[in-house]
C-alpha cells in the first residue's frame, strides 16, 4: 500500500468527517461509491467480506511466531464487516505442550471468540476445524507461512494446494499462495484460500471509532466518566480500570493502542 499524497489525505479526512453513519459509509465503499483511490486502498479482504459467512484467522504458534496484534486486527475486520471470526492456532505439534496455546486461547474465549488449536501435520483439531467450516463460506486469513493452505489440504486431501516451507533463516513464509481461490468442499461448504497478509489498513475508520471494535470495552465503557471516552488518557476511565484489575487483557489493550495509532 503506497503512501498517500497530501491531497489524498485531505480527501480521506473529508470523507471521514462527513456526518454519516458508519454503516452508510461502508455501503458506499462496498458499492464503489467513493473516490477511486479510496476504493483502491481498501484491502481486498474487505471487499470480499460481505460475501462471506465468517473468517478463520489462522496464526501459527511457532515458525513463524504468533502475532497477537495481527489476530486482533483481523478481529477488528470481522467487527467492522459484522461477520463472525474464528481463531485457529496452528502448528501445535511444534509445542512441547499446549499450555502456551491454551493461555492465548483463553484470552479470546473469554470475550466470546471461538478458538481451535490445530496441527495440519499431526491432525490435532482437524475434526473441530471441519465442524467450523461445515455449511459455511469461510475465508482463511493470516500471515504467510502459518499453514492456511496446509490446513485446507489436511481437511480435504484431494485439494492438493501448493504449500511451501517457511524460510529457515527468517522463519517467514514465502508467499506461496498468490491468488485468491475458492474451493468447494461439499455442496454447502466453501473455503477461500488467500495469500498471506501482514497488514490491513482501515482508511475509512476514524480513530475515535476504534473503541467500538474491541467488544470487551463495551460493558465497562458505560461507566467511564466521559461518554466519548477513548480509554487512552481520560480521567476516571472504567476500561483502564478493568485493565488494571485484569478483566481486560493487556495484549488486547496494547493492540487497541496500536490500532488507534494507525488510524487517521
Ligand atoms: N509443523 C507443522 N508445519 C506446518 C503445519 N501447517 C503447515 N505447516 C508447514 O508450514 C509451511 C507453510 O505452510 P502453507 O500452508 O504454505 O502456509 P500458508 O499460510 O498457506 O502460506 P502463504 O500461502 O504463503 O500465505 C509448510 O512447510 C507447511 O508444511 C503444522 O500444523 N505443523
Ligand atoms: Mg497458502
Ligand atoms: Zn474510558
């Protein structure tokens, strides 16, 4: 995604400031009813989202190492597009035991995101994965090399999707999948295999709106002193209090701050 010129930035800011419901803006984006360059800056996955039943956010526990920040960004994507997300922590065969994976899973299960632990290699969790996919159209998203294509091959060996090993020196994937492709597993079950994504931009979201996409903020935020509290440096913020008390996860909160930073 290239850098924006000053003029483009101005037009985006104008678009963001317009007194419009977010949903209305989103409709415009989906219909392509926005300046062409805004359309161009929309990640493909967002355009695809309205044709999906859910996204499967795949991360690998090791090699490449897990990036909770990216999982959280994909969860934001699901919240914005109002489609359910399921988190899949893959390559658990490379762990000595499941403790670290279960710990991360608990963070997300606590806030009602389903999590499955899988291994495309040893077969762990493949039954659960089949169940998650059944009767839905699901897109697999995540970094290159986390095993998206391998998982699809594992649930349906006849697919024979090309996979490639992770680079030994950098532990990064090699961007093996280069095209978006839809596979039909059975008449009611479809999966979309996507190239690895390392960043998603949300140029239509204003930083003041970011808080609405972290679902665990909703309940405590009603007790913030200020109704428009951004939960960053305001006084008497109930979200930060929940963070201090440990009911909001520090990694999730960090993702929120990072997310805000990247927005207009
Ligand atoms: N040990 C282990 N290796 C796995 C597992 N799943 C995938 N791999 C390996 O990880 C490497 C990358 O797998 P891919 O399926 O190509 O990953 P991808 O997410 O589709 O990557 P891109 O297409 O580049 O986005 C391959 O060498 C796989 O064999 C797993 O559960 N355990
Ligand atoms: Mg792939
Ligand atoms: Zn607050």
